[in-house]
C-alpha cells in the first residue's frame, strides 16, 4: 500500500519553520502601519490649525511668542523700521507688525492731500518707475491691511500706483513686475526681500479727488528686531 503525503497547512507549522522572508514581511507591515498612524496625526494637527475656518495661505497662526500680530506697534516705530518718514501733515496714520516662522510683515498707512502725496512720491522715487495695474485683481486675500480695517491695495484697479522704494540704496534696479505667478496679486512676486538693503513696497491710491492714501508694506527676517515693549496694564501699588 502506497503512503500518501498530506500537505501540512501553514497554521500547523512550528515557530521554527518560519523563514526570514516571513519575518521581513511582518516587520514591513508594522512599519507601514506606523507610517499611517503618523500621517493621520499630522493631518489631525493641520485640521486643528484651521478649525476656525480661516485660510493661512502659508502664514503661521498665532502659536507662541513672536508669532501673530504684535501689540504696541506705532506708526512712528514702523516708520523708523522701514526707513521712510511720515509727513507732519499726514492724517489717519496706522501701523501693524505680524510675525511668522517664515518672515515678518510690517505695514504702515496714512493719508495726504493730492499735492502732498505728489511731493512725498517725488522725494521717495521707486526703483525703476511707478507702475499701474494692467487689470483688476480678483481673489486678493484680505489679510495685511484688513487687520487695520482697510482694503488691500492690490484690490484696486483705478487711481493706484505702486513701486519698490529702497531707502539708502543708490544702485539702479529693475522695476517690479506687474504680476507674479498666476493668482499672485499685482506687484508681488513669489519671494520676499528680507535683506539688509530693505526695499519697501509703496502704493499710492487716489481714493478721492483731493486725497491720496499711502500704503507701505515690508518683509523682515523673523525676530530680526526687538518689538516695542507694551506698557503694563496692572495697577500700581498705592
């Protein structure tokens, strides 16, 4: 009578029968599972950052010291940081400073009469020439000047001029391009100049027949300057 060999099922094999291939498969499965868990944790973190419905657009929300809109920023301090003065006749001067992990942004705005604005622009000429938008820009994120309750200067189609003003720079430079990448507001490229020879983007908007609003925006390396101290609000001992 012939002997019949019945194949042994994999489940009945002893632990010593497991080869190196099976052990490698188990390790690979465990590693893949760990990567999935890490990815899920990162995704949850990103969702938590935007749980209030705001779009960061590459900016970092307020998460610690030096991140977010700073307190105690005055037009005089921001003017000194930019290297551009504010005329004594200016009205409605406002300023703000936002810190992020990528770069900091300083903004300053004030209004002048049309004649005063022309004098100010002639005293602070741009690198190249003053430019005007070729067409209206749609979908401009309301972020920087919206913090001061104003529309973004890139959202205007008429009565607006802009250019890069570089205080203290004497070497000629090309004028700014009317637009950056697709979807980029006019006059703003992909990069941000945070060099020591800081240039400031200046916009002049003739918002009435008799007055012009000056918008100034500059970018700085994160934490490059100490911010003004905020006076303590705690009552003094008496």
